[in-house]
C-alpha cells in the first residue's frame, strides 16, 4: 500500500487532528473522564487492533482515534484494521492460530468464549480488579462483567450493546398497535387478520445466514429458558414454556401462514417487504433508520410503532448482542494493549464512537446512558432504546461452542416452522443437540 | 577374456552410463515440478493423514487421540447425510452442465455469423465471482421479483420457494452451478468439436448416416477423450462444492444443503477440531478417487 502523504492529504490530516484536539479540549472542559490521557507506567509498543465495521466510516474513525491516542502516548502506536463480518469466525480463528495475532480484537458475545477457552485471550482479571481501575469497573452493570467472564476469569471489556430484537407494527395495517403486541395470542390473531393477498401478518428472518437466532432467542428469554441453564454448562432449552413459544412461531408460519414461507425471503428482502407496506408486524433489529428506509433517503410512507416483543411467561425482555474488546494472550505488549483498551472503552471515547455510528448502538457503560445521545428529535429512538429497552436486556451466555449450539437449534427451529415437528419435539431435539455440544 | 567379450562388457557399461545420464537428465527436468508436487500436495496430504489421529492443533497444541476421529466418523449420521447431498449435487450438476454445454457447443459450431460475440456472451457467467453470482441468484429466485418465479407465474403456477424448500434448495444451488459452469465447458467442448475432421462427417453422409448417427458414431468418439476429461473435472469440482452453498444457504434449510466440504469447514473453523476435518478430507479424497476411477473405467469400456 502507498504510504506516502500528499500535501493535500497532509493538510486534511492536520485539520482532522486539529479538530480532534479541539474536541478533546471541549470534552475535558465539560468535565468528562480523560479518555485521551497519557498512559500510566512504562507501557509501550506497536498495537494492532482488529474489529468488524459498525458503520461505513468505522475504519477512518478508528484511525483518527488511534492517532489522537498516540499523540498523547508517543510510546504506543496503534494500527486499527477491519475484519469482514460474514467470515468473522474463519478470520479470527486464523488470526489467533498465527504466532502474531492482533493485540486487541473486538468480538461479539457469541464468539469470544471459543478463543478464551483455547487460551488465545489474555486473562484481564488482574487488570480489571486493579484498584486504579475501580471507578471504571463500577461504571458497568454486574451483568456486563458476567457476560465477559468465563471459567471465573474476565476476558474482555464491554464496549457496546445492541438491541437486535424489536417489532415494527405498521399502523396502516393494524389500528391498535399496542393491543396487537400486548400478548402472544393477540399478536398471532393480529397477524392472522392482517394476512391478505400479498400482505403478510408477521415476518422474521428464518435462516442461519440471516442470523435468525436474533429473533427466536427473544422468545426463548421471554419463556425464561436459555441455550444453557443457569449453570452455564448444561442445556436449558427444553421447558414447557419454551415449547409453547415455538408452537406460536410454528402456528404463525405453518398453520396460519401469516408469515412468508420459511427461507423465501432473506433479511434484506424482508426489510424491503416491510418498507413496501407488505408486512404488518416486522420482527427485526432496532436499526430504525435502516428498517424504515430513511438511511437510504426513502422513508416509508405509512405510520408505524416500535415495541418490544409481547411478554412471555417469564417476562418481557429484549434480546441484545454485546460487543467487547479483548486482548490476545500472545500480545507482545499486553500493557500497551490494556492502555488502549481503557482508552477505547472510556466514557468519552465510547460516547464519541456510539455517536459517530449514528444511533444504532447502545453503551455497555451505565454512567453515559443519559448523556450518550444528545437532546433532539434525531436521537429520540436511540435514547428510548437506552432508557426503556436496555434495562430489560438479555444476551447469550458465554460458552466456547455457542455458535454451534445456535446453529443446532436453528436446524430444529427450521423444521418446526415448516410443520415437521411441534414445539415440544423441537425444544427436546434442540436441547439434546446442545447437550452433546456442551458435554 | 576375449576381445569380443570385453567389447560387449564395455558396450553394456556405456549403455548403463548413458541410461543413467538420461534418467538423471529426466529427473533434473522434472525436479522443479516434483518439488512443487511434494511440497504442495504430498506433504500436505501426509500432514492431513497425521492430523487425522490428533485432536486440537489450531488454537492450542495438538494431542494424539489414535483412531478416535475415525471411529467417530464411522458413526456420524451428519457426515453420511453431507456425503449423500454431495453425491446428489454431483449427479445433478455434471450431466446438466455437460449436457447443456455440449448442446451449446454444437449450436456454436454451426453458427455462421456473430460467433465471437455469442461465444463471449456464453462465457460471461463463468467470469462472475461465486459470491456475486450467489447474490444475483438470490434475486433470480426471489418469490416476487425473481426471473424464475416470473416464469413460473407466467404459466399460471404459484411462486416456488426455491432456496427455502428443503426439497428444492439443493437443486436450486445446482441450477446456479449449471448457469455458471456451462459457458466454460461449452467453449471447451467447442474446441474439441472443431478438431473433429469434416471428412469424417462427409464420409458418414456418403454412407447415408442420419444426423443422430453422425453425432453418435463420429462426434462422440471424436470428442470422447475431451468429454472424459470434462466429466472427471466437473465431478471433482462438484464433489468439492462449498462457496455457492456457503453464500446461498450455509447448509440450510434444516440441513438440506449440508455438503462434505462445508462439513469439513465447520469441523475446522467452528468446532476447532481439524483432526476430524482431516478424517473427513481423507474420506472425501478416497471417495473422489474411487469415483474418478469408476468414471474412467466405464468410459474406457464404452470406447473399447
């Protein structure tokens, strides 16, 4: 790659750097924590940071942040890079199998335990429990730390949380949106009533390629079940409540045919159906601007409301995915990596990151929950997510074979919504498959 | 020793030296290729064979487990299903790709004008990267706006759930491979067709051979060796199908498109068990070699 810098590029970078310095000064003046402060101790080294893109300009933002950090910490150079979400597991497996993996890696909650179990991640327990870090540690809820703990050791620092399961109710098709999502029975009936011609009453992704688990896991947590039981080691999928939840999904897909035929539309196509006014209740992630078309400059012309999935027997939760930063066990500069991890997850930098992304991510830290999104209509939905949805969040438990477990459940789920088996058979078969993987 | 015997001994020695020099020269010429063959094929196969008796080895150290991986493979119903899907996929794609390709090649041979343009158009799908072709295919099979379902609706039938129906998902992926592969093989077979002497067709016509008989007794034997190569290569490629399945269904719906290589990939990258993946690779390799030998033997018997 050409590393030279043209005069124009130099000026542009200089202007960018000036802007960053000015922003840093402004943040410091406002009394925020010192996200860009100099590292303590003798930490030094060249750090490679690998993450998946959260938005189109993510890499540019990471590079700017890294340059600003190095300006304050000249002994630590940071080189950010991106992996591709579609093949993340392959890329990270290859990276960690090498002798020089990236020092810092951003991973979702389904993936990191596999690398922790293989001793590829650095145990951060001592760093996190260091009294000097106590204030920062206290800024996170206990669940956030539990979600990065495996085998009693802390392997990551939580950065963001994303709500990946909400329902969009088209109010041109269903008058009483709140009533339609008051209970599972009400939702099923509303979907059945709305199914007319080429309009579907309910839609959710139904294939593994489309991360269908994001939707069906919400039914699982509402049923009080989980991929694993409370011990985090044995299966926890086979419960009567969970069987009922999958009977509901089977009913909407197979018996009522309120939902599109399983696998007929991928997530992108389902979104297009919703935008075309052909889905009454669309179950998908919380990226409202993408779902309603405004991100592409073509906002939908009908009214809609966004709600949590109706309550299940155990409660009304939202299913979320956590994004954490981890340090590689083979890092040659773990202290320098830790300094940059602290910087990335600090209140100011996390706020900047989430704001730069545009409003679809929520912070893992609770101390910035009220301030992460500025006042104004633009971020109304984002603030609502943070204040109303995140407190009721549930995520997957950490397990090294969680991706395989989800895939095993997905296969049984697909058979269930095609009418090949009932909810009870489905959860029993899935539970057995989880058990084999957990053994 | 007589003079004649001494001359005979000298002559034999000279022949031996000459033969040795010839062999050495031959080996020297082959050395670069042999080295390449050993480093990039024999050693990896040997490494895979060794790995099949190990556990771990990707993220942590490998551990000797003896025949555990092999005995697990013997009782693995998912592996048998993946192999069955692979054979089915091959049985669908090879005849379809080569049948359509041969028909196209015959048409192209008879083309009087615009041949280069038509050949370029026929070849175009082969240039599409698999991921791009897969994404295009998702549009082609879309229930509302897809070309295939438009045709289905055109004859008054209900749209078909091509990739979502477990019975149709594998044939749908095979259809994509037929679309992608036909152009290449059409040109490959066209080259062979053009090499068949026109005098043979003229002789067949004088003997009163019909078009079908000319095709059967002149064309097929004329392109026989090329056709055999095409059958073997398309079989090899089909047996190793991965990318199009990965992009389109990732083994779904409900495991209906799990194939052997996808299963190997999962063993290595998802289950973190390259030893088991190595067993599956060796099983697949043995399977492919056996199938290729059968194809070659059947083809030779046919031409004999």
